[in-house]
């Protein structure tokens, strides 16, 4: 007997596919309209899962709207009309800063994290009270290839994560992962070469993606392989890479990502944002420790 409900989509092999994402196989159905839905479209209900349309009251199984007024992501965030808006804004900020530092080269020395920038000589750093560099260095790139690789990673990893977590949780993940990478670089790097780039934040997205893929029981091997390749480049001799930023961002991304997708529904916001606050506290502690060492 055919396991497809009447009118539900299927792929060429007869397997159920999500009615909103026809390229994704799934074994989950909306408990109201019985259409197949993928994990991205699942909205937790009192019994099972519902699709976004039924939650809004406009699906085939529409009746009285359920208690949840808006569909939620797996992390409890609101499902947005443009699921990549924050990712696009982050791309735009990075691109704008890239253009700005090439139009006004002297600006570069005000944005990098620590060390010496050859065209400008020694730069003032976080130790002199310029903590803003922990943030500005995350959005600053000097080489086009550096910018290109990071932005490719942001688009490839950031879009699905923004869809899965929701805008505010995704933005918190990105910014705090980048800050963790900056803080570990400030703490451990010798300070002879200026540090800049979004790599810490991108590695945070890598870590959170691995956690999310594992949570959804998808094949995690492609993410692991790509992460290992990036780590090999990170620690390979001959590459002028701040490995501290990569490691700091990766660890922060794993910790925050785990809290985002594994927090219990009853205490979800407390666990998620409490974990973000804890990681931020570690960032502040590392920064204060290094500043004290340099005093």
C-alpha cells in the first residue's frame, strides 16, 4: 500500500519529500494536514509537529489556530519571512568595511586587533583601552581572497543556521563566536602581527552547524571533513593564520550551538541566553587577564 497521503509530494523514487522544500526527503508529517515536512519546517505542537501554514491557521487542516501564535524554529526563534536577512546584513557590513579600508588605507590601523601593520607601523591596541577592536577586527579584511573565503563560508553556513535558530539567536551566535576568537587571539598571540578577519565568527558557525546537523540526525560527515580541512590549513606551516581566532570561535560556536538546539522548552530562553552571557563573561575575563599581563 502506498505510504504517501493523497496529494503529498514525492521524489522520483517514491520517497516522501517536504511540501515546502521538494529537494528534502522526510519521514515526518504535519499532525493536522498530514503533509510531509522537513526538520526546518517542523513546529512543535502539544502532540507531534505541525507545518508553518497550519500553525498560522491557513493550511489544509486549518481550524481554530493552536496556542502558538507564530511558527517557531527548532531553537524557539520566530520563523521569518526572509530567513537570510541577518546573513545578508553581515555580508553587507563586511563588504562595506572592505571597500572603506581600501578607499582610506589609514582606517585599517584603527580597526585591526593587535600588533604591527607594516604600512602604518605599531598600532594602538586593546591593552591601551581600545576594546572596540575586538569587534571591528571581526569585520575587517585586507586581502580579497581572505574576504572571499570568509564571505563564502558566511553565506553557506549562515543562511541555514539563521533559518534554524531565528534571527536574534543566530546574531548572538555569530557575534559572540567572533568575540571569543578575538579574545583568545589577544590572550595568546605574540602581538607582532596585526590580526583581522571574520574567521573566528565563521568557525563559530562551523561548530554550531555540526551540533545542529547532529541534533537533526543528518549526515555529519561532510561538515566534519570540511572542518578538518580548514583546521589543517589553520595549523599548516607557511600560512599566516591566527589559529587562536579559529579555535576560540569554534569552541564558542559548539557551546552556544549546543545550548540553542538542546535547551528544554520550559527553560529555553534562560539556558540559551544564559550560555551566551557565560561565554561573554569568559571573553571579558580573557581580555582583562591579557591587559593585566601587558600593564
